[in-house]
């Protein structure tokens, strides 16, 4: 009787072991390899060094805000040919829950924003409609011209939040984000492999850039970037001790100004001028020019 009991227990243990052996490798194989529809683009992105090490597995898992910022940073460096001027811009905004350099960089150029003033929520998953906004922000940062906002033909387009509709249209018409047979599915989570694939399309779409938009608001050509700082809602250019004089700094942002604004600011005296949503101030205590919104 005792032998039968021991044999029964041993059989249960062996069956459990076989179950683990038969199930675990299959799950691992599915999770650690990209889906067939994404494999080619994922392989290319990895080969080009555009996929961070921690994103080279669990391809079907949800991507987080910080992970997205990391791959976006690599893609931005690729598109700008690692322009050294990108590192000249400093950020006066900090987050209590992350100090990742790539988050700071993507914040400086308006690709990502904080959830609150000092909160980024780096581990929060991104929805599909949030993803198109972030990718449209990248296109805006590069000042890509000719983008179409024609309504995308998603079967569930009425479900897309108002704040994401324009971005969804831009990414759809640029062939960066096409959705699926079920439409855009705006509230579904975005995955690692979906991010990698659409970032590949973004790399293919953006051919040439000659500058970047600070916080997505103030476009500056690479050669003109000097002594520039950004915060959540402002860009400060120069200081009273700047090597570049006021006139040169004004020329650096001239492409953002109307003729009326240029005329009002050229005096070189402390001035405040509003241009639509932007407020221009000159000769403050710690800046020569400040643009806020």
C-alpha cells in the first residue's frame, strides 16, 4: 500500500515535469521571436543598431513610454546622422521617476511629454493612438513637409480620440501606421514589434533633415543651434554672457517669425510680442530670447 502511494506521487511529479517541458519552450519561442509579418523589418532594425538590447525579446509584449523613448532616440540619431549639435541643447525640466538620457533628449525635441509637471510614468504602456501621436511628433520635430491630414480609412475611425485624429491621419497617409483589418484599434496596447516595424517605416519616410524643433515648437537649423535651453513650456536662447550676439540668435529662429514679429523684435530692447500661440520675450535676467506657449 505504501509502495502504491509513493508510485502515485512519483507519477504526478513526472507528469507535471513533462507538462512544463512541453509547454514552456513553446511559449518562450513565441515570445522571443517576432511575428512573421514583422520579422524582416525587425531583423533590419537590429542589424542597423536601432533596437535597444532590452527590446530584442518578448516582441509581442506591450511597449512602455520609456522603451519607446529609447528606440525613438536611436532613430532620431540615425535620421540626423548623429549630428553633434543635438547634444548642445540642454533641458531644464526633470522628472522624479526617470533620469534616462533618451527621455530627456526626446523631451527636449518635443517627441514625448510628461504626464504631469515632474512625472513621466516610464513604465506605463502605450496605446496605439498614443503611438501615432509620438510618431507624428517626430515628423513635426524634423519639420517634414508635405504631410497629408486626409482622413484615414480606418473602419473604427470614430473611436479615435480627438487629440489623436490628426496624428493618425498623418501616419496613415505617410504609410507609417496602417492599422489592421480591425481598423486602428486606438485603445489597444502597442507592442514592441509594432513599434520596431513602424519606426523602420519612419526611417524610410524621412529622407533628409537640416534641423530640429525644440520642444516641437521652435525650429532651428543644426548649424544655428547654440546656447539653447528648454523647459516644459518654453525655449530660452542665449544669456547676457552668450558668445553669440542678439542679432545672430534672432537669425537662428528667424524661420519661426512673421515679418511683423521680426520687425517688433529687431530693436534689441526688452520687448514682448505675441504671435498666435507663441510669446516672444527679449533681454530677461537669464536669456536674450525666450519663446513660451
